[in-house]
C-alpha cells in the first residue's frame, strides 16, 4: 500500500479493532496488495468471503456461466 511496515501494521490493527475506518481508496489499495477482490474484505462472513474469492479466480467466461447457472439472466 506504499506504507512502511510499522505504519502499515499499526493502521491495519486500527482497522481490525474498528478504532478507525478505511475509505474506499484505501480498501482498494489493501485489496490490491493482498491480491483479493474488495468484496472479500467486506464480506459478511467467512463462507461468503471464500465464495467471493473463488469466483474472483474464475475466468470472465466461467463467471458468466456460473451467473447463468444461478439464474442471473440479466447479464
């Protein structure tokens, strides 16, 4: 995220303990740094997070096939 290790550690700790929040830009940078989609970081629970991560690793063609299988016809 472009922060030195000590500052980054302190900042992430504040996010985790909900002492301070993160804006969308910061969330995007964190997601990029971790190699996960932003939605993964804000998922409601571990199962949802795991699903989001798995779907993000599919090709765009396979994501579209999955959406159709789930009945999301508007895509």
